[in-house]
C-alpha cells in the first residue's frame, strides 16, 4: 500500500518503521524544515519499552539515555525540601526503565528508516479527499498525490485531524497549564542524574543535566488565557513574564534564555475523540489521544499505538476498515484510563498554594518508604492492556 504519514515526531517514524518492515511504500510529511529534536527528558518504561525492544532499538535508547538516581525538590533558597530515590520505580519495572531526551529518542527511531522512506520536509497537507478507493492529498508545496491510507501523526495540533474530523476545539481539553522546554549549554550547577525541581504556587522550573555539557530546562505554569506564540522572541517573553519574580536559580536560567534558539512552548491539553478513524484516515499519537505531559508516558503510548495499528493491519490482511476498528477496540479503554489518571497529577506539577507544595513534598518523601513506594509505583506504572506479539 501507499501510506502517507503526516508528522515526523515520535509516532510517525515509529509507524513508518513497522509499515516499511511490512513492505509498504511510506511517505512522511513534516512541517518543519528538518527533523525536530527538541523537548524535555521523558521516562521510558512499560509497554513502550517492550515495543522499543521489538523494534530493536532498546540498546540505542539506553546508550543515549540516563540512569536517574533521584527527583529532588528544592526551595527558593536552593535547600532540599524533598527527595525521591528511583529504586521503587526500578523494582516496579524490573529495571526496564530509562530516562531519555525526547529528541534523542525520536532520532533513534527515525534513524531506523531515514534511508528507506521518503520524507517531505517543510510541507503540510492542505486538503484530503477521503474516498472508498483511496485518498487524494494536496500539499502546500508538493504536487497532489494519491494514497491508500493516510495517518495523522502530527501531534496535539494535528492538521489531519482538523481536515478529516473537524477543528481542534471540538476535541481538545485544556488542563490549565502551559509548558516550555529548552536546552542550555554550559549551565552550572549540573547535579548529574538528578531531576531538580523548584515549585512556587502555580509554577515549576526543573532542570536535568545531559551529556555534551547541556542542561534541559522545563517550565510549567498555570495560565487562564493560554497562548502559544509563533516566534522565538515572543516565546521567551512569555516565559520571562511568568517567572520574573521566581527565586532559586530562575534569574540565571532566564538570563541564559538569551542564547537559546529553540524554545518549545505549548498548552498542556488532552485530545479526546469519539473515533480515531474515518474511511481511509486514522490518527495515532497525540493527534488521536494526547494524554499530556502529566501522564509522563505520551511517547511510550505513541509507540504502542503505532505498533498495534501496524499489527492489526497485518492481521486483517491490509483490510483497512477492519484494522482501524481492531486498533481502536484494543487500545481505547487503556488510553482513556491513562488520560483520567494524568489529570490527577496537575497539583504534583503545579500546586496552586504553598500548602499544596508542602503536601506534594511530603508525598514525595513518603514514597521513599519501601512498602509505600513499591505499592504506589506498581499501581502508577501498570499497563492494563493486552498487546499481542504480532511478529512483524
Ligand atoms: C519539538 C517538540 C518538543 C516537545 N517537547 C515536549 C516536552 O518537553 N514535554 C512533553 O511532554 N512533550 C513534548 N512534546 C510532545 C511529545 O513529543 C509527544 O507528546 C509524544 O512524543 C507523542 O508524539 P507524537 O509523535 O504524537 O507527537 P509529536 O512528537 O509532537 O510530533 C508531531 C510532529 O508532527 C509535526 N507536525 C505538526 N503539524 C504538522 C503538519 N501540519 N504537517 C506535517 N507535520 C506536522 C511536528 O513538527 C512534529 O514533528 C514535544 C513535541 C515536539 C514536536
């Protein structure tokens, strides 16, 4: 089949990997002029980890990943308020767990197919004619083309979703926060293999030291009027406005933003859709069912969705309708559970009051007790879904 995939993030290249393996002809369409490697670090475990093993990329992910020792919460004066060691997580996952920068993970996946599939950069689908015998696409730059199947893997603000299912506002649920992430070079201090977070009411700044003398910085802030600026200068201004009065190392971090040339700013939202496919068009990853960064595993779930969709296509002998239905039937309840669980974590990331922050720190502290930590982690990290080995 000729398969068009909009979006070369995480879900798109992962689906391209499986479809190429199955012998299909794949075209990736990416709006950015080159492969995007930005974003914060993510924890990688569970089913996503299993799929990475099946893709044969687990060793590469571990190579670019980090073995985190603890999460550390500090106050405005830099003094440690709470620590959480990762031993309960390692025990709950049987050490099938690593921390990796989103961009590094995306790159490892993309490298498996970059020479085998066509990627149209700086382009985007502008119209989509979804007919029983095929889909005709028009593009901003390329000439119109016909495909057997079109997959929207173009993230939270998916264009394929808008074209095939209706505007984002019908499906997006804003969770009250915005996020910004960037990489600083030569930043000090480093605290290797420790997530350091500083909370003040309604806001959080976190940093994580990476190899190559880089430090990833994450900002989360409550915002009643969410706004995603379209140019770098305005993104920096937005972050500076929200954190101007913050203590700890924030003034130094804001000053270092001067030298940053890639600042990711977005809303923290979920996508909830009544259906993930229509005709010959289906959605995967954030485009279909964004769980938000509060779930901590959007990237792993994007891998699971890519694998299951490719697996169900193989099982259905490429009967698109049957495969799309089976993909959704297998995963919908599981993803909805993850979405519901994620919304409970808002106050963990951006507690609204000083009391809320103190409670969060106390909870972090309590998780170090062996029994409490083990029980909580086993529950939090459980994947309640049956994903067969499709032997792709
Ligand atoms: C640069 C970047 C940084 C991120 N940083 C974080 C972070 O710090 N924390 C976090 O929780 N999540 C972050 N995310 C989101 C996270 O990657 C996803 O939640 C998760 O990996 C699911 O992946 P996905 O492939 O569905 O979406 P994404 O990884 O978002 O990939 C979507 C891809 O589609 C492309 N695209 C968008 N619109 C179009 C279009 N019209 N036509 C063609 N291509 C299009 C985008 O450029 C992107 O490459 C980031 C995403 C990006 C792109």
